[in-house]
C-alpha cells in the first residue's frame, strides 16, 4: 500500500490507507489507545482498539519510526479533522531512549542554550518546524517577487580576496598560502552583475566576525540581496523593497496558513508607502520625546530603533519605518552621497518593529568617484581592481539592499533571540551542532 502524507488523508475518508512517520505521542483512554504520528508535513491522530496494536504502541518509545494501516474516519477534534482507525502497526525503527526534551509538549520549555545544543533533534518540534518552514517560505516569496520583476538570480563566491565592508570583522582564511576572507556580503559581485543583467538578486550565507553575543546578532546568516540598475535614487530601491516585503508576506499567507496558525501569528500589513524619516530628524525626535541627546551620533543605537519603531506604530499604524540619509562617515565607501549635501548619504535602513532589518541605498556608479572614495577612505585600489573594472567600462545609476532572513523571521514570530530563527546558528561561541 502506498504511503500517504498527513496532509492528504482528509480526502480519503472511508478508505484504508497507510501513514508513516515518527511516533509523536501515545496516551491510553479507557479501552482505546490514542497516538499521534508526525511526518514531514503535519500530524495524524491514530486510534487503536485491537489488543495487539495497543500493546505494541504501549511498548514503543516516542520518536520511533512507525507505519500505521487503517481506515480514515471523520473526527473534528483531531488534527486535520480526521483520524486513522488502526488495523495494523509496523515499528520500523524502534527508539527506546527519550529525546533530550519532550517533543510532544505543545511548547518547548527548554532554555535557549538547551534548544541550540540539541537542535539536531529539537528542530523536529512542531513549533520549531513551523518557524523554519516560514524561513523557507520567505525565501520562496523573495525569489518569486523579484523573478516576476525580471530580476536574475545569481550566486557569488563566498571566498574572496578583499573585505567588502572594511578590513575589520572579517573571517580570514589561508587560501593555498594566500590570504583570503569569507564574504561579508555579495555587494561587489551583485554590483558587477548589474552591468550584465541590470537586475539581480541572491539568496545566500554571509559571514561577519563581529564579537557580539546578543539576541540580534549571528556570525553566519542568510542574506536576501537585490541590486537594480537605472534608478533615480535610493527612493527607487525603497519602493522596490516595499514590494518585496509585501510579496514575501503574501506568499506566507497563501502557502503557509497552517504554520501561521500553529504559531498563532497574524502577519503585519505593509503600507502602500512605508513612512520614512530623515536620520537627523529621527535624532531630534528622540531628543524631544525621550530627553536623550543623540544628535551628532553617526548611527542609531538599538534603543533609538525601539523608540522610533514605537513612534511609527503610534504615528502611522505601521510596523515598518525607513530612516534615510545616514552620515557618509558611517556608510561604506561605495555609497552614493546626496548631491545637495555631500556629508549625507543616499542610503536607508528599514526598521521592523523597532529593529534594523534592512540596509540599502544608492551606490556610486562612476569610475572616478570610486577612485576618490577609496582615496578618502585610505584604501588601496589594487585589491579592488576587478571590482573597479565594472565601473571603468560603464555602469548605470544603481542601488540595492540586503535583508537578514533570520531577523525577519524572529521579528515576525516574536522570538526572544534571532538564534532561534536559524537552523544551526553560529555565534561567538557556537560551532556545533
């Protein structure tokens, strides 16, 4: 008999079927034994009355691999509204040792360290699976939205000869006797590829050797990057990013309603136009509303971001807020300045519920401007020769953004740490599992 997935059996009421998966939970009630079998898509309730099946269930440990044969019946109280009246049970891989944390509980009560230490097994928990599946759905929505706008997906090298952002906070490698680095972002390559395709995007890992052990930092994370040519300025990219976010959330709503329901989530609305505030105006707002003088600082602190997020929620009923015009001294050398105020950049950060989610902006596109920018930053041109060649031979005005997948999911779900949005997170101390 061909095995059915848990999501398929509701259309087979009255038929004899086989389901297989992990034995999630077992309980005895009167003369019946109830079990839940979990597969890669969901869960199926199994009801056993035959003594031999009940005895086998009673002696089988949770997480054993089992196959159940039986008749599908309607049961409104069961997962999916149906259950399987078991006529036969085959224990294919018995497990005697209980998992490190009970997976049949509705919520994982384990500490963050315990969850990360035992992620190999604990990622099986329905809530953990739902979070990780939302991340997969976000990547699908990102790809679909940009592909529909005729962007081309690329994959850039992760071993590079020069640091993208700066010489600090990079992982250094010995590349057959030569120095190399793990890529901090695909920035150089996606800009180069604007000269080929005009519109490109990438989904891939990036590496930051930042010595932070916080709830919002990872040393390896998935970056959703896009770069677009023939733009007017950074507001063109901000409009694109708005549509990408709306596309991601629409994809999750359309395709992952079960995961959203399991996590008790209602997705936020993305305004038709996301509100924005200039960096200096944001600092003035913080000073007037909270009495904290951050004027003159080159960046926003996490507390500044939380205050601005609360203000956007109250002022615009928006979970999203753009902060534009960061000081050039805080932005990478390839950032395009505001033509009217050269100390101010044509860049932005997107705050989502009071935390920075995306950085982006307009890039320099003229070769001579790159030479001047590198000189001003006291950086040699030799390590950037291949990158600069793209601009030597003509590049249009362009810009883009990088969106941190794990931060997006952590903020959507309301996770206490971004580490819980990663499959197997890498942080200041963690190299396993």
